[in-house]
C-alpha cells in the first residue's frame, strides 16, 4: 500500500475477558461478537511487513487526522484505498 494515502482497513480485534469461565463462553461470545470486523478509515502513515499504522477516525469519516492505530497484518481482512 502507498504511504500517505487514505485507506479503509477491515480487521479483527484481539480480545480477552476475565468473565470467560470455560470454552463454551468463549465460543458463545465469538459467535455473537467476533463475526463483524472493525473498520478504520484514515491516512496510512506506516506499512511494514508485520503491521500498518493509520492516522485514523474510527467513526467512518474520511479524515487525514486523528488517533494513530497500529494494526497487525495477521488481523487484517481487507484493505481499500479511498
């Protein structure tokens, strides 16, 4: 991907919880919650072999400013240049 381009990244977030008592609770949570990827829209400011960093707005607005989000490439489902 080209640096300083506006991108939309679909990715899955890692999760943990002290409330999970057994594997059935984990599977139940995952089947209800983990089926929809996160979306981050923003300016791609770093692209390495292992991760990307986006200056992002997580509310879906097209913006070149905002929080920096580091996303491991193993969690990325799809990337679009906007």
